[in-house]
């Protein structure tokens, strides 16, 4: 879920176990998500050298992502690709 991704912090990643902790889920219960090998590599690159309390996914300007941020570009991509019905971020 997009909202869960935008709230993840470096401390939520455990490369040893290959998991990410989702602390604040839609259900209100924390859960661990198992990463693929590619996911481990990606998260290792995204978090290397960053403080534990830093949010992992930030905008280009360094600010946290906003809830509706991917909506417009995704709709534009669907329009360009004639994708009906348009896909969305969940």
C-alpha cells in the first residue's frame, strides 16, 4: 500500500531477515513483509548510510511523499497508454 510505503523508516528494514516491518497498517496491526532478492538490493541501496529515523521514500526535494502524489502521473500514463479502466495505487 502506498501509504504504508511512504511512512516506512530505515529502522523498519531488516536486511538480515529480508523483511520490512509495516508498523502502521490499514488493519491497525503491525506485520512483516518478506522481500525478494531484488527487494533486498533496492532497500539496501535506498537506506545505506541513512539514520534509522529517516523516512525511506522521499520526494526529490527531500520532503515526505504526500498521500495523493502518484495519482496524477499514473492517470496521465494510463491516458497516454489507452489503459481502460485506469490502474491506481493501492
